[in-house]
């Protein structure tokens, strides 16, 4: 029991830090485009936090497993470098027990990610009051990027026509 808590503490410490850093990076990267639209007056300022929060919540589906993987690698790597794993194995801890602890933590994390996938994403698609506003905000942005694709295709066709005429 003590060893289990010790290993969980060694894994959950880096997990919290890695998840925090990845969430902040994702949120700040995603917020940059919305903030530029808010400054230009294209986006109401009262919905910025709601949009960014919902996008970050959906992104946790990816960020949580990545954070868990990195934290397990970092924690077990540190335990091996400090020879703590060797000491634990000398005390009778087996590799199967270490894998069982990591597997139990992974299953708990999988349940959280499944909850996010089965509750948050459908809630976003069902059109609650928050998600409706998010889709209304993101729809012109999608149309705009689609329009840019059409402009790029037209430019490419024009350049091909110029290249064919020069031959």
C-alpha cells in the first residue's frame, strides 16, 4: 500500500505539471486567433472565454493520454536513474506489480477520457446554449478558410493557364 501510493505520487506529480503546461499552450494558441477577431470587432468579447473553455475541454481528450504517457516515462525514468526501482525490486516488488499500478492509473484515466468523449463532445454537437454560440462564432471562420481555398484554386488554375500559354 505504501509503495503503491509512492509510485502513484511519483507519476501524478509530473502528470499534473505536464497536463497544465500542455493545456496552457493549447489554450493560448487557440485563444490568439479568437482574440485577434475580438480586437477587430468580429467577435463579441463576452463569448471569448466560453469558446476557449469549450475548445480546451474538448482538447483534453488528447492532452490527458499524452500527459499520462509522458509522466509515466518521466517518473519511471527518474526512479531508474536514482536506483529506486532497484531498491524496490530488492524489497520484493515485482515488475508485474509496477505495471499493475500503471495499468490501474491508465484505466482511471481512460474512464475520464471516455467521459469527456461521451459527454462533452456530444453536448457540443447537441447544441446547448454554449455550444450553439461557439458554432455560430466558428462558422464564419470556417467559411472564410473555405473561401480562401477557392481563391487558391482559382489562382492555381490561372497560373497553370499562364504556364500553358507560355509553352
